C-alpha cells in the first residue's frame, strides 16, 4: 500500500530541497533554487525531477490538473538549466500570459527574462543585431510570433524550450495545422517541456499530436498510432509508452497537503443599462457588416471573437482595440503601408485587455 504524504512530509521535503548538495535526486536542484521565493509542494519537486531525468532526450509532457502548479514545475527546471549556465532558454505561450511568465520568473525565481514582440524585434534589428532571439535572458514569445519568425528561431541552439498551454498545438500532426507545424519545425532539434492540463479532449489523435511536437519517432506515423491504440484499443500499451515522458498529477493525489477550497457556481442575473445595450448593439452591427475595410478579411473571424470577448469583460477594455482599428483605417486613407496582421497589433498592445484564455 502506498503511503500518503502529510503536511509534515511536505515541510520535510521543502527543508531537504534547500540543503546544499551536489548529489543526485532531490538535492540536484537545491542550489539552483536557493533564492526562490515560493513554497514548493512535493508533487512539484517530483515533476521537475521527472523532467530532468527523462530518458527521452527530446522532452517531456507535464499534464497536472488545473491549479497544481505546472508553471512552478517548469520554472524549477528552468532554474536548474540557468544554474548550469545553459541559458539559451525559450518560453512559448499564448500572448496574453507572456507578462505573467515574465513577472513570475523575476519575482519568484530571480531569473531575468524578456518578452519579444514585434516592437522589440524591430528595435533590436534596427540596432544591427542579426537575431533578436539571441539574448542574455530567458526569451518569452507567443505562438504567433515564433511562427512568424520561425527561421530565426530555428537558428538558435536552444538548451530548453517550454511550451505552455501546449494543447493548443494538439492538431500539429495535420499538415493543414500551419501554426502547430511551424512551431514544431522551429524547435525540431530542441529539448522541449510541454505544459497542459488537457493533453486530450476529443480524440487520442490529439495526444499523438502533442507527442509529435516532442519527437517524430515516439509512436511512428499517425496511421500506426491509430491502428495500435484506437482501432486495436491497446490502452495499457499506450499508458506504458507514455509513462516514460508524460507525468500527470490529479487533485485527489495531493489532498494530504493541499487543502482545496470547495467552490460552488452561482448564477446571478443582471440587466444591461441603456448605454450598455446601445454599445452592444453598435459593436454587433459593426462586426456583422458584410463588407468592411476595418477588419482584414483573413482575420475577420478571429478579431470578431476577440472583440466580443473584450466587450463581455469591460466596455473600457474596448478602447485600445478600437484605437488600433482606427489607426489602421487612417493609414489606409492616407495611403500609408498597412500590416494585415491586426490581431498581433491588438495582442501586443499593453493596454489591450484580452483575457488569459483567449488563445
């Protein structure tokens, strides 16, 4: 029978983690976390050690349930690489959580990082730097940015790439999935750490797509995977293969030392004020115009989704987005060069308030 970890064991492991040692095991990462300002839990230490000891050279998947600290686990691994002077480190994540990664690395782990967006990229290139991805800090960028500059990203000999919200690339096995194929190609020869709470949602093929991001040869081609694990239903064999490079912790496994708060959803009805309704109807009519110069045709659906999400959050949050659209229209009117990638301009604007789960 497996023993359950208590709050006493959690404190013991946390104490052991801070002891200086050069041995393997839990002591392996103690020195690198000496300045960390975070309370670590046993499962997070275990996941970090799993990632560092993985028998597969090209990476692992950490798939803990929501709220168990996958960001902390990845940061522990990042600290170890940083301490070992392996400092070509990349974090690829949704644009809306880049700042969160930047602040947490600095505040909790004392690791410097830089967010690379188009504005920063242009400034660095204008100063004569041949590749803005080559910095003396951890690089943080969005999926879309890496896709756009994949040629320069591939040139860097990364020590480690962390891919947050990796389930967004679950269809990378499909040739039609341009974003997934692009990220996979740019990081083909890089060791990767994939973070996701939902490694699959609708089909086992999504799990195959995530594994393909790590290594093309884990399961062979899609036809072999489908035959072995979907048609032949060999789930035990699949679990055995996954156990070497995929680790998942459930909430019920950590109840001994993490007291989760029971939450109950309550529906509250409210009525729109007259001005709110007028704004809603005006935005809706604007988005439903069959022909409009304001929105690029190739991004119309995506921008519509973004605007509706911002509107549901706050009417004031719309200001930056509408200003970006207005600026684009003025450039078109004045016959100035106009970039079609309007959604990137919206996301890169620090005043834009798109929610954390947009991508």
